[in-house]
C-alpha cells in the first residue's frame, strides 16, 4: 500500500511575540482536519506546534504536491489566521505571502515536507520540526544518520545498509540540484553541505538493488526560503523533515543520535544570529531566551494502513538533559558576543534583514578614503 506522509507548517501568529502558538489556533486546525478525515480527503492527522509555528501532520493517498491536500492546509492556515487576528496575536498570517491559493502551497510561505512510499510491515516515521532556524540546519544530522558510521553502526554491520544511500542536494541560490552517492562521494557531499546557507539536503534515497524501492525517499526536508519568496526578512524558515527508520534504514536510536550534539545553526533572534539547536519535548518547544535558542522537536509515529499511530514525544526524555545543558552553555557563550560576529551572522547573510535599511540611512555619510 502506498501512503503519503505530509508535514505542512506556517507561522500564522505568535503568542506572545514569537514564542508559542495559542491553543485556539491548534483547536481551529484540528476542527478543519477532522472534517477532512470525515470527508475522506485525508486518512489521519496530528496538529501540534514548535515555537510559534503551527504544524499540520497528515497521511493520505493523494500523493506529493496534491492540490487538494495543499488547498486543505492553506484553508486551515487562513482560518487560524482569522482567529489570530481576533486575538491580536503577533505577526498574524505572516507566513501567508499571497492573498489566494494558486494550486500548490509551495512558494506561498508555508514550509512543506512530503513523501510517498510503500508501507512496510512495520513503518516507523519521525517528524522533525524546528523553530528559529533555516533548512540547512538539517544538513549535519541528516548526513550523520545516513552516511556517518560513527553515528550509525548499521552502515557497517547491517548488510541491507552497507552499500549506503543517495543524497539529493539543492543549491538554493542557483536553484539547481544534484544526486550524490555515499560513501563513494562522501568528501564531495561534505564540501557542499558544509555551506549550509546555500546547499541543503532535500531528500535521501536507498540505492538500487537494495531492500527498499530506490525511487521512494526515506528522508525529506523542507527547503522553502522565506526571504527568497518575500524579497525581505519576514521570519525564519523554521524547517521540517520526515525520516523513516528501521528495516534497511537507520534504527530509531540512530535517527535520534545526531541531535545529542547541539550544533550551531543560523537564525535565533530576528533571524540574524548563530546559536545551538536544542532538542526538546513539545512542552518545552517555546522560544523565550533571546527568542530562542533554536529548537527541534521529534514526534515518532507508526504508520499502519495509511493512518498515524501515535505520537511519541521522542525528546521528552531525561536522556537529552545533558545535551540541553550543553546547548544552554553554548547559548550563553554566543550571547556574550552581543552584536559581534560570529554570534551575529556575517554580512552576506544579513542582506534580507533590517540591516540594509541601517546602511541606506548611513550611505550619504560615508566618504571616500
């Protein structure tokens, strides 16, 4: 049986400021998606939040980029925006960058990660959701899951994984993509994805001749860049990802292990600072310290007959306390730099923030040396 797993998210209003999603927005989204189940548009759903992003997790049989599914998400975000405006929530509807749905939600503001796959006898799937950062924040953990034997021993000792995986990498500046093989092209892959503001992992595929169909992705990441759509800074991209686990793929523990290192990501306050990504349970997915630090939450599901079983809140576990403590230490260290790099992003990454307006106001005061 083929099933489509979709995560579609948007910031339609923060409560208060950029920290959380108001419960009424979640209730509104749940009502809309419950109607869609009754009308057999989708098979199942789960609504949640990470920081100020409203997250719609759905299963259906419509395939990737379905106009019907994307229209459902857009309508749900519009109704949540109406509630946000009534409550005077901050930035109400800020991720809805168009006045009308045009057939596909991509390029209209919300973030999208979708994959269609043949359901296995056991189908564990993890939904990763970030706040206050950019799509490249997934580069390091996704690479470690599917290409680093020090993280994923299955690459060494499991014959079904030993041949490695295929990475689809996007150049989000030049709008190009390339397929690269791991481990054969490991160094070339790292040469690209180490520049995380430009090159991002979009999908990971099994190799041909393996246990799983080579044309069905096993990991998908949202790559929407809000500043490229809006032409200016309107909020950070806050990416999401879907990762399948077990039976020819990294085990659940191997999928989660990369997050034990709170690596530096771009975003945080005003989308203009570097800081550590902190793995948290949903109850702690609220961004308060300098509007952060950046957060990642992980909800685990079993997919059975096209429906979601779960979720399990995977980072709501004391096993991650040490990582969170380390992230807090790094956050404190970075904050002490104030407006100086490397806490503040380099100038080339500040092009779409409010900094250009500062430079414009000062332009007439600069004199040639």
